[in-house]
C-alpha cells in the first residue's frame, strides 16, 4: 500500500507503475463532486472508476476485504474516513471465501490492525496483498463521503 495527496507533486509518484500514474492523472482531471454515482470506464474493463456517496459507519460494522484481479485506488473527494489495513497473512480468518465474479474475499478482522485517516484529496493504492477495511467513521461519528475507487487490473502492472 502507498498513500498520498492528489494535489501534492511528489517526485515519488513518477516511480509508480504507469497504470497507477494514469489512474492518478484521471483523479486529478475530474471534479467528482459534480459527477453522478456510477461506473466510468477509463481503459475499458481493465481500468475504471466507481463514484460513490455514502455515510461512514462504525469500524466494527465495516468488513475487511481483499482482491486478486484488481488494485484499488481509493480516493476521497469530499469528507473523511478511517481506512483499516493489514498485510495479507495466515493469521487472517476468512468470513466469506474469495468470490471470483466480484473479485473479493472478506475477513473477520484485520491482524494486525493499522488505521489511517483519508481526508479529502487523499488516496490509498491497495494491492492484492493489502487487506483493507474502508468506510470507517472518524471517532464513531458518521459523516458524508464522496469517494472514487479506481479499479486497475493487475494485468496492467
């Protein structure tokens, strides 16, 4: 996993894989606060953006997940949320086995658990070995979030 702010010109961003750089360029070039919720193709089925609006939830009601076919770039356009994270490990207990159609597996909890706050303008790039729990309320106070999740096929990396 790596994190950053979309408005910061970090020289390290130039070392990211080209597909990740293209996805970040897409995030920089759109005003998601004015776009409807839905799925927007970027590079066909290999890279697309999902715009979504929701209320954050108590962390214990958010399910840890991982993906195999896609990398997630989670970008908060408005609001803020906790994002839980841990590396994939044998200590994780599966809550729902991998669903190939939806490219997701769910876990009972993160082991060990780390949390970070994604503020408006922040993004997190989550690879298949990054188990993550999005949508968490800050200090148990639900808040409105506009978020974009760009799905990048691992085939592009």
